[in-house]
């Protein structure tokens, strides 16, 4: 598993010049959250994927989509949703693949949006600090900040197709946002949004996306998980009512201790038969599950160039799997 992950990362080295600012709701949990900028050394060279040996890459295994990102969970349990390309029940969400399949219901929502003149070249992000364009997906609008490598060159078509969406400053994304914030007009930008308009409604009206990536890590430990579920349900139902396809995401952390949030995400993905990006499954094999000492912020791989075997790669894997997710949607909806 680790070797596969190394091969994947070697093909897509992302130059990150970031400030890892914390979501405000998490700052009280631990004071060790990093907030200083980290810059990859410009003279560092990425390993050459063409130099991979046959021993490193078993016959029949794709170098650009290793097993970790191209697996389908075994269809051993009858489930309630075909969205993930698996019939596993939601309580086995940890076995769901990182990248979803799009069910007939998901395609129906998407196609209704296109019929309503939703823009097929636009997608939106809905989330907290781990979704702001400065370090999530925004780099794909700037060729100087990423290198696809030979095996990921095919993704350039997807990058070009959604040009402008990668680095868009979404009205539904802000540091400190949570599932309640995006539904509250109080948190909408008064200069961009209409009176009484929620950040979510504002973003959909302004950008006219065909689908949204909903990734909400932030939740306070003193509030019940059921409240998170109720708010996330409202987000899903409003998004669908606008004929915009919602794509849910699991989170890498487990600050609540029992994975209650990710379980809710999986339950709702199955209930509404909508796609789920299982980001947790992508970070689980990483060192410390891709998380910094605070157990919330993602690592950004500063040691990669010094130690190519390092799995300290939370942010590179988030950007890579996010890009692969959008590519999956594009191919399924064409």
C-alpha cells in the first residue's frame, strides 16, 4: 500500500506555498496548530516516474491510478446505495473506495441542472478552512504551481475544462464555517449576496455550478452529532432542490473519537444516493493519517524532497484525489 502511494505521489508533485491557518472552531481544542507558511524548495526535483522499475510496479497495476485510488469495495453485503460502485452498507464506509461511481439518481440530478442551464464547466466548493482556494484545488488554475507528470498528463483536459472553478473564492467557503454557517444569512457577504440570502444560496446563484463538493470538517465537541446531521441534510436538500448535484466528503480527522461525522456523511450519501468522496480512506495509510500533531490540520509534505519515501502528504493527497474526483464527475456526465 505504501509503495503504491509513493508511486502515485511521485507522478504529481504539487508546489505548495501555504499558510496553514486553522479553522477557528478547532483552535480551542489544541494550541499546537501550525500557522506559519511552508514553501517547497524551488530547486528540488521530483522523482522521474519513467524510472519506475518493473519490480516496483507489479504487472497489471496502473501507475497513475494505483489500487488505493482505483479500488471497488467487494460486493459482499447488500446495501442501500449504488453511488459508490459498491453494495456495502454505510456502516462499512471505511471500505468504500476513495472515488465514487455516479448512480442513476446522481446523474438525474446533474442532468436536471443542465436542462435548467446550470453551467457544466462550473463546480463549487462548500466548506471550512480546508477548502479555501489558496491551498485546496486553486493551484490547478496556475500552471506554475503544479506539475502533473507524464502519467497524470491526461488530467490537463479536466483542469482546462473547469478553468476558473479551481481558484474561485466560493461564497460558501470560509475559515471557521461549519454546516450551520452556510445556511445562515448572517454569514453571507453583504457585498456579494442578496438580503436574507444564505452563503450556500448565494454561491449557487452567482457561480451557477452543475455540482458542489461539500466538505465540512469543523464541528464543536460540545454539540451533538445529530445537529451536524440535521444541518448537512438541509444543505443536501437545498442543493438538490436547485438541481445541483451535491458530492459529500469524509474528513481525515476523528476529533469526535468515534467517527460519528464520517458515519453521518456515509449514511446521508446512501440515503440520497449521491456521491461520496471518501477522503478518509485516502489519508488513512499516511503517516499519522496525514494529520499534524493537533489531529486536525493536514500535513503538507515538506519532507518529501528530503525523504521520497515519506508519507507525510496530507495536502498533496487532498489535492490529487480532489482533482481525480472532478475528473470522475466529468467522465461520468459526458
